[in-house]
C-alpha cells in the first residue's frame, strides 16, 4: 500500500469516528503518524559497544590529519563541524587538490543509515571508516602507513589501550574503524522543531511548516524519506542533467540499478547544501522541484514549494557539542 493509500484509509477511518462522535478533531495528528522522532542514539551493534574511551579516541582520529599522505587532510576537512559536518562545495576536494565525482554527505545522524555512501557500497560505519584514508583522491594513505604514524605518538598508545583493554596490540586497522564509527554514532541532532512538534509541543512548528509536513505526506515524499532519519536507505533511479555517474550499478553490476542512488537523510538538509550526489543544485527550492518532477511526476506551485522548504527547515536539530580534541 502506498503512503497515499494508507493516508486515504486513515482518513476514511477518521471520518467514521468523527461521524459517530461528532467531534471536530484537527487532522494534523494522523499526518504525525508518518514521522518518527530522532532518538538520541542510533542502534549500537553488539560487536562495537559504545564507551567513553572509544568515543574520545574516535574523535581524535576523526580530526587527525597525519593519517593522510599529505599530513593535512583529516575526516573533518570534508566533514567540517562548522559546515554542517560537510563541506558546502559541490564535489569534495581531497589529496593534491583533486576534485572527486561526488558531493560530501553530512556525517550527522549517519548511524541511522542502513547503507553508507551514495551508492550504498558499505553497509555500516565500521565498513565505511577506512575507505577515505586509502582513497587516492581523499587521504591517499596506505592503512599500514597510517598505523605506523599513529604508533609514533605515545598518547595514541595510551588511548588505544584504554579503548581496547583486552587487545594486546590495540593500534590496528580494525580498532581504528571501531573507534571512528563509535564517535560518529554520537553525532546526532535530536530536538528539531519536527521532533518537538511530534512530542506534543504544537508551537514548535509554524503553520507553514505544518502545511509542508502534510504536503510531504500527500505528495508521496514520505514513501522514500521515512523513518527517524527520513530515509528508507534504499536505492532509486535519479538522473541529474549532465551526470554520467552510474550510482548503485557500479556496486552491483545489475542493469536495474543503473543511475540509482541511496535516499539521503533529510535531517539538517537546510544546512547541508549543495544537493544531490554531484552537488549540482545549490538551493532547496530547486532540489524539491526536481524531486517532484523525477520521483513523483509532479510540478509544485510556488506556494507548495515554500511550504515544503519550510518543512525542511523544521528538520534542523541540535548540533552535537564537540570540543575539538587536542592532538599530539
Ligand atoms: C576529501 C574529502 C573527504 C574526506 C577526507 C573524507 N570524506 Fe567522508 N565522504 C566524502 C565523500 C565525497 C563521500 C561520498 C562518497 C560516495 O558516496 O561515493 C563521503 C561519505 C562519507 C560517509 C557516508 C555518509 C552517507 O550519507 O552515506 C561517511 C560516514 C564518511 N564519509 C565518513 C568519513 C570519515 C570517518 C573520514 C575519515 C576517515 C572521511 N569521511 C573522510 C568526502 C570525504
Ligand atoms: C522514489 C523515492 C523518492 C521520493 C518519492 C522522493 N525522494 Fe527525495 N531523494 C531520493 C533520492 C534517491 C535522493 C538522492 C538523489 C541523488 O542525489 O542521486 C533524494 C534527494 C533528495 C533531496 C536532496 C538531499 C541532499 O542532501 O542532497 C531532497 C531535499 C529531497 N530528496 C526531498 C524530497 C522531497 C521534498 C520529496 C517529495 C516532493 C522527495 N524528496 C521525494 C528519493 C526520493
């Protein structure tokens, strides 16, 4: 059943209740059922429990430029806390000033994603974490060298031992991935206006935002942008004018996946411009119009676009309070 059908069913049921009780309830409540508040933490995998020691180590590694070949690029270069944990440029610039093919997604709330990267080539944050260190256009460092560099610093011996007390030789690739993933799972943005609205604070969203929320359901956006992070973590065909990126097809080789990309989170989308896998659209109005046309075969009016943009603004939550770590 599509969300629209579900919605109609809900509306019919509600109409019945109303005719019986003759109470004029506002219809906003039934729309709220399509959304989930963002929890403070994403699911934590059983084989990577969250501890303060791992968070502290992961944070240091996230900001550590010396695990890059140039010694100047860290995860935070592209996932910059001051820029919505992204970079605000269309496509990422990495080692030697090379420009990659894709836009840098935010790492905020990335623990809620069921697949990592635009093409979903990694299932989880542990699998994702080592890729950028090795990628020649990102940090361009072999993992063996990265581990050697970390071993040069006494403080890393202390931090790895504290984070992985049962490991006799704790400075290794696997533990780098575990620690970075743990830190990333703390980068969540609860208490957005939508979350507060869902929790019962009716003042938390403006009337325009509430109208945007309803349109988001009625138009069918919620079919793909659902769950706490407003993504189904699934793959959908989307063709950007001029782009040759084959998306999910590059991972599976399956024709059905040609030009398919993973639905991104819409949490904090107002501060993570520019948009789409190649960053070619710089504002939300145009991004939403393109979504309507390609995903739903629908053109929105100016008023509808303003409502949907207003709703996107209601998805900006509380940014994590991070003290930039002191590095050795
Ligand atoms: C040179 C810029 C750059 C650097 C450095 C970098 N990233 Fe990224 N990051 C990107 C780009 C671009 C993507 C998307 C790539 C793709 O989808 O193929 C990405 C994707 C991700 C994702 C997936 C998010 C999602 O929505 O799918 C995570 C998580 C992530 N990076 C974490 C890290 C970590 C951890 C580091 C350091 C070890 C790091 N990144 C270093 C640019 C960078
Ligand atoms: C069929 C599934 C589907 C539907 C329906 C859908 N989206 Fe999307 N959305 C996606 C996918 C997939 C992407 C990523 C496209 C890309 O960049 O390759 C995306 C990207 C976006 C982006 C850009 C996010 C970013 O960080 O780059 C916005 C904003 C957005 N959608 C809003 C909407 C709105 C509003 C609607 C309803 C009008 C909607 N979407 C309907 C799947 C969908």
